[in-house]
C-alpha cells in the first residue's frame, strides 16, 4: 500500500466544541503580526554553561500575555534541551537550558504561539565565558497569536493533561479526549495496546522515551490509534483535511473530539520506503483542540498540559504539512 504524505510529530490537537460554534472569546489576537524582542546570554558559550533566553512578544506596541513560547536547543539534528513557558503580564517568557551537549554545530529554535519564529547558531567554544557572544535581536513576524489567559476566560472548561513520557503526546491526547467523554483511558493503558512498527500508520515508530524532534524515535498516526480504540469502548474516525477545515469544524459543531497532527518546525518531510512508502516529518506533535471561532482554534496541549489558541493562519500552516491528519473520537 502507498500512503500519502503524513506526519506524526507528537502534536495531536483534540478539537471539541460543546454544541454550536463558540462565539467571541476575548482573546487579544495579534492579527497584524507580532514583534519579538529576543535576548540570548551567549551564542558562543563554553559547553556546560546555562543558556539564558528572554523572549518579549508585542503587537502594535502592546504586550501580549499568556502566549505559548518555546525553545529547542540542538546539536546537529539531535535535540539537547527543550523548554516552554507562557509570556507573563509584561509579554515576556524566560528560559534557561544547559549547553552541555552541544559542539560547534549547535542551533536554537524559538517558537511563538505554536509557530516557528526564528533560530540562532549556538557554537560551543571551549574556554569561553558563559556570556561570550551575547545577543539582542528584534524580529518582526507575520505570526498571529493570542493571549492564552484572555482566551481561556470565556471558554467552557476542558480537560488538560501533560504527557508523562518524552514522545507520548498521541496517547496523552487520547487521555484528554476520553476524559472529555467521562470514561478516561490513561496514556499508559492505551499505549500498551498499540503495536510497534516502522510505518507509523501501522503502529508506534521508535522509542517512546527517545528525544523529541527526529524521525527515528517518532510516534504514531491515527490509523493505528483507531484500531486500538474499540478495546476501550470508543470509536475513531480518521480523516485528512487536505487544507479544508470543514470536516474538522463539522465534528466540533457536533461536540466530537478530534486529534490533530501538526508540524511544529515546519515542513521537514522525508519519504521513506521499506515494505510501504510513507512520510515522516521532524518536529511532529499532537494536541487537543476544544473549540473554535472566527479568530482561531482552541487547543489543549499535552506537551505543556495547558490551554492556548492558534490563529487560523498559524493553525493552517502547521496542520497542512501533515495533510490535515486527524482522528475524531466518539464513544462506541
């Protein structure tokens, strides 16, 4: 069998709406884009120093609080450290990660509001101080973000759960979805029933306790999850939006949970061929969306165990890489 493009970077969005479309939560949407002010304590640290990063997010001069912001430090293609925070009342998120694992090929990704913002070379240089090559930068971006705090204030309550293993976002999203229906299936119980497979359409690819962001230790696609759900009293319907959100919003309008696969680091797809042909993408993640309105879609993120909003433009960017891969979950 030949599979179309499909990626599973551990960002399943479980999307659910209670009843009809939720109208107008008071999110501080930055539709015109954002300005990010970035401070790095060092770009050429002695390996082992802590790298301190501050990211301030503003739109039209106003600070935006509650924005999901994250950093990922790499040595080549291997992830060394990750950290995620929400911006505070001043619009600032502070991070600190160790550079112990980097060499001359270090790289730092910065993501804001679920979208890639920018990146910097972080060159491990023995003998340097911990503040060698400090940097201040101003980035103008078309990313549209919203305050998590403002968004959540007017939305119905929705389950959250933080994944308990490095690469268990899909199983954690199932736990969130089933918690919504009232018969919770733990990520550990569910994951134990899903087989291992090189092809993530058939089972879990790689080591679930491995490092996030690569394609060897990776995750699993909706077809394998759908096959396991009946054993727990649930039914799963796989669909691919292919750039069209109408199926997704139709499920939301009916109050049906939908897991969504997204690519947090953009399109880094690789087509692999063994017994089948299938696609994987570095940086895949699975989250849980629980509502939508004209400004965006509302997410329960198992990565951080909290809620936030994607603008429609940003959501389309990260969801389309995976061909709109999704799984609607209902009681059997």
